[in-house]
């Protein structure tokens, strides 16, 4: 089937007076790895749950694999895989029992079920843990199992909500190796993450803040568009005082702390480097290094979020998202829905 895997126009979700997702537009081509980024509470999980048909939308239009998830969920669900932020796993089942259970839910026949479960155990490195109870697995192994439960039926669209949260760097790399393999096989992947190094490997990205999409594009495009100029890395002590000095410079467009180093956006690095060195020395700050560096998506993320927070602070009270503090959630509304 041709056409994008996901098309959303004006997608909106309200919980009472609180607007969790605010008229967003998305289009994800088939076979793409699409990253969905934003701070906690931005609306990422709510958006994914609406795309899955697990949460009714308040407004807008959605087509997922050619179907409206609110109107044709029975047509859509066999073709998508969903791994939630808090995967629902049954602790009293073994690894192989868990995979076989989900394979039966997907309607796989006995021969296909046996082969698919065996293949995933090998692919995910779960060999030797087939008879381990899920409750005894570490976080990384549980995530691998949850991923398997989402892809056993070879879905056309895979929706992953922070799949590598809380796992070690090696497991994160292995997860992304699997994601690339799915994409190469034609599966469209939409993934939320807080790790900017992971986002660098997505084909395209969307940044969401306060329920609104604030930027979309390929990683290189986003860096060019939202970080005009050159980036300097400033290493100085004391860093808090150094940050104030750097931000006060008329040659600096923006500056933010990354660890104990300062990333400063400047239009003319040839002028800015000596000027900053002089200003920091005059302020009694010890400078270890000032040097150009390549921009990263973390720099884009920090710049975008800082800009959105500044605009929200400058807006009249009550004019922002949801008109202030959200009302209490209904008892049956999961906490992650406001994310």
C-alpha cells in the first residue's frame, strides 16, 4: 500500500480544561525511523496512544496505515506493534511462556509461533533465559522481552515509547541495531526518547513542547535551522559565574550549560573567542579552553526548550497550554497519558 504510514492533521487531546496535545500535524513516510522528542509532560505518550487507537482524540484527523484508528481499530491493530513506556509484563510467566502468549494473541499458527518465538529469543540474546520468570529479569532483559512482544507478528508500524529508558549503554546500542533491522525490512518505526545521541540516528524528528510541535525535520536540517552561527565550548571555573559572563556578552546569541562546560552560540567565532577569553579573565574566571565544536541535537533540544519556556513565561497568565494547572485526572486515566 502506498502513501505515508502516519498522517495527523490538527490532532488534539483534552482532559477537561487541560490540553495535552494541541493541534499537531505529523506525516511519517513508510520505512522511516521517526523520532518524537520532548520533555516529560510534553504530550508524547498521549500522541502515540491516540495513533494506536488506545485513546480517543478530542479533535483532528488521523490516518494510520490507511485507517482511522478510532473508527477501524480492528483493521489497524493486527498491523501495528506498540511498546509502552511501562510495558505490561506478567511476572509469573517465564520468558518463553510470555512470548508464546503474545504470539497466540496475534493469531500466529503453531508452526509460525514456534519459529517466531525461537527466532526472537536468539535475536534478543535471551537464549539461556527461556525458563526464567519475568519477575526475576533485570530492566534491560525485560525491555528486550517487551520489544519481542511488540514485533512477533511482524507489524508494518512499530510504536516505541522510550524503549531504552533505564537500560545500560550496550543494551541501548543493541536495541537500535534491532530498530534499524526492522526499518531495513520495511517496518515504519516511531520512537520517543530522551537520549539525543539516539535521536541523531533517526531519519526525521519532531520536537513537542506543551502539547505543540515546535520543530520538525532531519537532524542536520534542525541543526542548521535552529542553531544559526557557530558553537563554542567554554571550559572555565567557577562555571556558574562563567555562564553569567558568557551570557552577558553581546557576541553570544545563546548559551547553556552542558555538564560543567558551556555551549555558546555565536555569529563570529573569530571575534568571540578572544572577546570571551578577555571578559572571563576580567571577571576573575579561570579559563581552561574555548574552542569550536560541532553542534548536536542536545544543543537544538536545549535551545528549543529554553525558547519555549521563555515564551511561556512572557505570555499573559492563563494564555498558555491548558490555561494553567491541569485539573485532577479521572480515576481511570493513566498517569502516563499526560506525557
